[in-house]
């Protein structure tokens, strides 16, 4: 009788373990607890030239509780081509927003070709790349040393470019170095920062 009870308990334990494991595989939110669904943006694609291998992956960013988070996900061979600026649907844990899962890619592809602008400083220059709603800012000192580097979103309204910088660090105060640029009325290939009158010239792509 005792031996039969032991076998019954063992079978029950194995069944429970198998059921729990299956739920974790079938529903990745099982260990995330209560989740919230948001939309994020792809800010980097690796490798830069899309190849149908499991080495493909993307870096994406999303907002939760007035903070920005980023993560990476590998792409399978059957996943569609992704581009910087594409939208991703994400579920994250309410208890720990860093714990997230990509639900699906929206692939709202527009144009992944970057428009590049630069502005000369006394010691160095600034480069701004505009890619499908995502901007990348790099500030260079002498000898090409990068002294500042960040990424964010931009929105175009008429002749005005509005910028919103992503801040991934919560222990520092965000200093916006780029907020508003307007198209130069005398030269459509130039943008002007209204506060400083700094001019950003467009770099034409060579063919």
C-alpha cells in the first residue's frame, strides 16, 4: 500500500512538473506575472546587410513608467526583413519592466537610407543621422574622438524637426542637446537650430 502511494505521488509530481514546463514554453508570460502591452521602435539591426541566418538580430527600445528600456532579440530565418524605425509590439512585466517579450514585428518599413547632417564646432563637429523616424547624434572632438553619442525619435511638422532623446540611465539628469531644427528658408539642404543658430548641412550620398 505504501509502495503504491509512493508511485502515485511520484506520477503526480512528474505530471505537475510537465504541466508547468509546458505552460512556460507555450506561454512565456507565465513567469512575467501581470503584463502591459506597448509599442517600441527598432534602433539597430545586426548585421547591417540582411542575411537569412540565425545571426540576425535587432536592438529595440520601449517606454515603461516614464522610463526607456532597450533589449535585443534574434531573428529566425523565416522572419521578415527589419529596418531601423520599424515598430515592435512588446509585453513587459508590471513588476519588472526590464523583463519583456516581443509579441510581433509590425514591419512598417518606410526608408532605411539615412539622411546625414553635420555641423562644424571650434574643436570638432556634430553628425546627425535621420533614419525612418529615428535619429542618431554623435559629437566628435579633435582627431575623431567621440565625446557624446545618443539616439532618439524625431517627428517632422511642416519645416520643423522635433527631437526626443532616449535616456536609458536613471542616475543622471537628461541634457537635451538637440530638440528643434528648422529648414533653412534660403537653403533646403540646411537645418538651423533656433536657440543657437547652429547650422547643420546635409551630406549628399555619393553614387
